[in-house]
RNA sequence: GGCGCCGUACCCAAGUGGCUAAGGGAGAGGUCUGCAAAACCUCGAUGCAGCGGUUCGAAUCCGCUCGGCGCCUCCA
C-alpha cells in the first residue's frame, strides 16, 4: 500500500482515496508568462511520476492541472509584446505542453484555463460573501482570515495574534489584516478585466485553483500537489476559501516536492544559473538524462542540479539501455522459465515497496539496477535463453511505464548506415583494418557506436 | 528575528535504533577483441561533518559546535 507524506499532518500516511480504486488528483500548473524553467519541471516530473505510479498501482486516476493565464506577469508581458492576453498565454501554454512532452510528462486528463472559469470563481466568491467571510474595499474583495479558525493549519503558522501585532500595512490593496488576501481585484486602467455581478475586475490568484479543482473533482478530493513554496500562502488560502464556501474538508493529502538548486545555489537570473528546458536541450543534454536526474533524488529533498549530475544520469541510463539492447538480441519466444519468472516477481515486489514508501525513487532505481546486475551475472555464467531475455525486457519496459527514462531506439538503421556496417565487416574479414577503422570512425561521427562482441557486431545510437 | 531542511566513499545518492552501510557515476583489475572502444563481471566507506550523551546496541535518538541550503514577499 502506498504511503505518502502529507503536509497537513507532517507525517507519512497510508494513502486511502475517498472512493476505493479511484484517485482525484489536482496539481498546480504553470503560470504561462514565459518558458517554464528546470525548477518548474522538477515538480511537474514528480507529479507525472506520482500519477503514473498510481495508474501502475491500478487506480483509476483523474488528473486535473490548471493553467494560470491571468495574473500580473501574464498581463504585463502580454502588453509588452503587443499581444492580447489570450494569444500571449496560448503561445506559452503550447510551449509548456511541448516541453512536457519532451520530458515524457503525460498531459493531464483535464487542463482548465483560469480565464475559462470566471463564472465559477465569481460564484465561489459570492458564496463566501453571503457567508460573511469577505469585505470589500475600492471594488476589490478580500478574504478575512480571522474568520476562518483553521487558517495556518497547513503551513503550521499561528496567525491568531497577527491582527493585534500587525503593522498597518499601507500597501496598494489596503487590507484589514496583512495576511488577508484578495479574491477579486478591482479593474485597473489598461488591464484586462471581466464585467461580472461582483463588479468589473479580475480574479485573485488563489481563487482559480479552488474553483477549478472543485468543479472537476468535487468539494473534497484526494491529492493536491505543488511546490513547497505554494504551501504558504497559496495552498493555505485555497483551503480557507474552499472550506469556508462548502463546509467540507477540501483535500485529504497535500504533497509538496522540494525545490531544486543549480550548482549549489538558488536558481536565479542574476546568478546566471537559470535554465529553461530549452536551454538545456540546446546544450545537448538529452531529455531522458534531465528526467532521470530530476527524479533520481527523493522529491522532498532539495535537488542540486548540475552538469556533472546530467553526465552521470546519462551514463546510468546507458547501462539500462545497453541491457535492454542486449536482451532484445536474444530473440523473443515462449514463456519465461518458472525460476526466472520468480526472479522478476521478486524484483517487481522490491520496486513497488520502494515506490510505496513515499515514492522513494532512489531506492526504486536501485532495485532496477539490482535486477539488471542479477541477470547479467547469470548471463555471464550461461547465456540467458530467449524466453527469459524477452521477459526481462518486458519487465524493464513495465517499470519504464512509470519512470519513463529509457529512450525508444528506432529498431531500424538507415540503409546507408547498414551498408557501412557491412562494408566494415567485410574489410575486417579481409584484414583491411585501416579501412575498417575508417568506417568505424565515420559511423561514430554519425552517432553510431559499434561494439564488436563474440556474437557479432552490435550498434547503438549515442 | 521566526519556521524548516541537509551534511553518508572522489562525485551523485538510499538507509533514520540491531544481520556484511543499497544503487549509480568515476576509477582500478579481469573477460572479450586485429587493435581500440564499448559491453559485461569483480573490487571499493571497520565507517556515516565534529564533539559529548542516552542505550545491551546509533549513521539512525538527544545536546552542543562547525558547514551548506530553503521558506517567512511573486515564485514549482
């Protein structure tokens, strides 16, 4: 059974969904004001992994991820680029989906955009107004945290004394309490706005997640995921809004992946260590290596993202790919021997145990490498027969359905490449090694590495 | 100032009270090979930042010290 660390209780809990066999899963998606950076993708890769593991564990999963397409930054950037908000955010939404695809992140089942759900947000705000949780000031509507006793439960902060001791915060929104947050922002000159029954303006950031998650997943749902930085204030505020509006517990399990740092320092544009996925791919790193590095460290631990780490990740993946390649050569017929099938069951069990333990990816990867070494050892003693080899490949692919780190190598070579390999073999046969070496070097320059083995020549793409 | 995380071999990284401290990368040795590379196998910390303490027993619990990082404001 899966155990997950729940931020609400600050402990690991057994995961039991509200409805047996089904998981209602919400993840905070990107604000589409620019290309997503590698830190964003740590969180998104983790969420994808969690989702895939839930599916692997036979749950029916409904995954909702929002797109925040209206906020200060999107409005500002759209205006700077002379585009409409809609066109501008559509461009970066597409870019985000394309980047996600490269990292083998599955698209969510439902991907609602904030601007498509203004009526739902307005309804939620009205309901909060009717229940007396809000106040208005200059056309904006604020949520008063002092009226929600549970405020601070998620972030473990005590706000009960905040009012008395709070400095009068004379910021632009004129809140009663410094921690109060805006549900609806009054229309400002030159900014996008919506004419609604609660007045002209635009939604605050927090309300969109409450409105959209509850619309698609119900007033109570199972898992809500987002980076640690969202615990406060974003998720704290979501709980306040949602629970005050519905009187129901909002989310059962809050799961928060830690931050990523780059080369030992916080990623920031001023330090010059700020990378988008596109930057890294342009530098020649493979998406698989990036994904591997992102998920090789437990999600609740800070991850130090380095070029050396990427290099190591690439080598680690290579080991697994070489294994699959070698086993595939053995052919594919028949059922595995009972003994080998038992080895696979054992490996699968160990993999699940690691993943069940709060998604312990480091330990899970270790079980995969253990399996590979075990098979290789046997293979060294006496060659693995085709039936067992095929089962081994199938098992690795099963695991990769969760991890998604193995490249799908094209099975076929270009004709030209195939010809050259043959030509080299011929040259070797007539002991024209100069020619053979020339061809080998040429192939390498084409990204094809040859391995001369007892069984013959093998190629692989680098 | 308040809250929190981390420090395990050359590098990355599991393990959080009890068998020989996972796994990967790099390195060394071996197998194979025309050579080379690749691949595969083998090896690798008597010790877990330091110092004290609790315990029959600690990397794992407690205290102190040193070092690194994060959050408390927009942020994945």
